C-alpha cells in the first residue's frame, strides 16, 4: 500500500477518506477535456462552466455520488454520411469530467446556454455547535 507521509501522522486519525478524496482530485486534475471555468459567486456559491459546444441537453448528464460531481457527454455516431468536413476543429468525442465536492456542497442546478454548461453549487451555512463531553470518574 502506497501511503503519503502526510497521512501517516499520529495526529490525523481517521483521515483515510480524506486521502481518498485527495487521490480522486489529483486524477480529476489530469483530465483536460472539455475546458472549464470555476467562478466564485460569493456567499459560498460556485459556478462551474464547461465548454460543451455541439452537445444537446439529452447528450449531457450531471450526477453527484459520494461527494463527486460527474459531468458526462455522449455523442451519437459523429458525422452523418452526407457531411464532408474540410476541417474539423470542434471535438466530437464524448467525455467524463469529475470534480470532488467539499462536505455540505450541493448542486443547485444546471443550465445549457450557447454551448456552455453552467452548474451552480452552493454551500449552505452549517450551524456551529459545541459538544460538551461529560467526564466520568473511574471506579
């Protein structure tokens, strides 16, 4: 098992899940298509915008599973036989793009407009609470 020195610290107990999240984020960072922007919308809100020219809403799928946002695009067969391209610069391939979400992040919605897929995320304000642990005496 290949373990990071950071996660071997005796002060980080139970953070195996965090290591998994970091590994998933590193894998997602290696993806390069389609290009995207991440915009800070204020108040904890974010907007991810992916350039998905040529895709229709029924060819796109946005899912969240185990704090991982996945955007997939599936194209049908490609060019029709009557199309003859002299140059084809617009990608016609399918894709899967993933993003790791922090605890509490929720997807507010997704809109396809002018070849751009906008996915709005929010982080509702969590209530801060202090939990007092009672101390029992032994014996």
